[in-house]
C-alpha cells in the first residue's frame, strides 16, 4: 500500500506557546516545522519550500517583504 506524502507547513512565531498550540492542532495531518525567527525561516527556505507558511507578521526581524 502506497502512502501519500503529507503536506508541509512552516510556522514562524517567536512565542513558543503559540508554536506548541498550533503544532498540536496540525501535526496529525501535516508535517509541521516550527521556527522562531525570520532568519531561521530564510535558512529553512534555502533547504526546502513548505506548502503553507503561517507567519506572525510581528516576529520577522527582516523586512516583511523579504520572506
């Protein structure tokens, strides 16, 4: 039996509790990546591209248009 690959979601937020709560809701259906800064997000993008990005607009340390 072939299994379908789960979609990837990247969550960017500087609040660890927010990351934990959102991840807990999504982890059973999606491959969830949690990142705490814009710099880490840019490094992540250099390695792979998620299907969806949930971004806390106030977290990003770069200009928001960079991401």
